[in-house]
């Protein structure tokens, strides 16, 4: 599996990441959502460089130009609810992509013990397509794997791109074990060393869904 960690080469992603993590800036949910969108746009551009293209004739007012057009059918999938602004960043660049949505949530049996459940899935057929699964926080990898398994009921994609803003080392290793290594690329803004007893990434940035949309009951 190929892993691209944007933290290895400082860029604008580093600035947006710093703002996402900053507890003083996190009080502004609009800015938080905007930074998720910005990172999504940058990752979308980088993923676009890996796709197949075909040379096409385009008629201009003065003649004909040879232009490269995407020759891969892209499906953007996101995991509710924190994934929505991140997904919007990708969709603003892949404006002709098909879309898929998965609802994955933690159901706690005890304070520090939970199972992940899939409650909702809406997806086109995926056979032979390029699947991009976006979720800002990759803490344990369990939600990402179960979402991927649910999406597989709609067909087998040709390639899978997993995109997250912050991942833990544990989750990266989990994705490496559970996703097909020969056709999966993992894109992350940063990889943090630890998760705590509640399976939150440390230092991470907190609950991305709450920071983007408000605290849930």
C-alpha cells in the first residue's frame, strides 16, 4: 500500500492543519469546516495526478485544442457526519464525480468499549471505478473498514483512495492489513503516535463532527 503523508513535506496543508488543531481557533465552526474543505481540495488535486487521462479535441473560437480529460470514473464516498465538509472540498474539484454516503457510528457497551455500526448506505455501482473514501479522523480504522465493506456490496472498485486529515499509527497499520495493498493509496495530512482509552487520536484535534456542526447528545 502506498502512503502519502502531507506532513512529510510542509505546505499550505500544514497551515490549515495547525488551525484545525488549535483549541483557540476551534471555537469558530465555519473556519473549522473551511479548513477541512481546503485540505480536501488539495488532496483532490494530488489524487487527480494519479488518474488516467485521454487526449481530446476541444473546439475553441479560433480552432481546435488538444486537451487531457479524465478517463477514470471517480466515486467520492464519505462517512457521516464529520466527513461532509471534507467531502465538499473533494467534490468542488471532482465536480463530475458520482457520490456515495455511509453512516458509521460508535455504540458504546461500556465507557471505553464500543462497536461500530453501519446504519445507512447510498452508493452507485463501483465496478471498475476509482473509489475515494473520505473521513477526517482515522482513529482505529474500524469505521473505515466497515464502510469499505459496505461499499463493496455495490461492486469491486479498480482502485481505492483513503483520505483522512489526521490518522493514528494504529489506524494506518490497520488499514494496511485490511485493504487490498496492491490497489489502495492512503492520503493523510498527518500521522499521530497515539490513541487514548476512548479511541481518540492524541494529540489529534478532538471530535471533528462536534467542532464542525456542534455537540451532539
